[in-house]
C-alpha cells in the first residue's frame, strides 16, 4: 500500500514539476523576445537551456530510464560552450578573433 502511494506521489510530483518548467520556459521566451538588453537575453537563453536539462531529467524520471543521462550531459556541455561564446560576443562584438597580432 505504501509503495503504491510512493509511486503515485512521485508521478504527481514529476507532472507538477514538468508544468512548472513549461511555465518557466514561457516566461523565459517573453524575456528573450522583450529583454531590454542583450545581456538579459543571454541570461534568459542560458536559463532556457537549464530548463531543457530539467525537462530531460524529469522525463527520464517519469519514464524510469537512465538512457537520457547522456543527453542531459551533452546539453550541459553545449550550454557551457554557448554561454562562453555569447559572453565573448557581448564583450568584444566578435566570437573568433582573426588577427594574430
């Protein structure tokens, strides 16, 4: 009996968290579109990626699988590289410096 309650509680918790992440994505999309500065847009885009990681993690929990762990790790690595590129672009206006001086 208690085991059924624990499984049902976990399922409802995952569903509530998925709804919260979806709501957060909608708010972040608004920030990306309306954001007053490019830095605000960059932070919202980075947070959108973190929400994508959360969505993949919650989906893995809901499906009771570990197959998505590699996907979550790959998203995190790509987010880090993207964050560095966006920060460099905001700071210098260019991502790859062609001058070797």
